């Protein structure tokens, strides 16, 4: 049996710890989770875009991922409508991949 990747473990964590994202119509996707550098990038979408408390959600995700995963040292959470960054998340409730008009990594 193979060991789960860091991204898979974070996604599982998001489903358990951040179900409110999906309950409110939001989505999240782990875009990067590098166990060697400790960097995690999470993207929020759906109703998270334009939500007045998405920055609070992002900060909570950032703090909690750093506390709960020894190998995580730097978390960035991207919110499309604002470009805010702060923490990482996955698809808090299994929102799936976000769809964008451009595939550029810098489209925020």
C-alpha cells in the first residue's frame, strides 16, 4: 500500500476541517504541496470569490495547515476575485478543480 502524497493528505484534512467552504458554495483546490520545500498553494473559488470573509478563511487555513503538518512551512491561499494570499487549502468539501479562462499560473 503506497503512502498518500502531501497534497492528498491536505485534501483529506480540508474535507474534515473546512466543510463550511462547500456548505456555503465555495470550492478549494490544492495546487501545490511540496514536502521538500514545505510550500503549499491552495486556491479558493466558487462563492469564496468576492466573499467578505474569504481572507479570514484563508488565514485560518494557513495557520492550521502549518500547525497540523510538520512538513508544511509556507502556505499561500489564492482567492480569484481579490488575489488575496495567505494560506493553503484544498477543496474544503471536495469542490474539484476550478475552471478558468486561462491556464496561466499568474492569472490572479
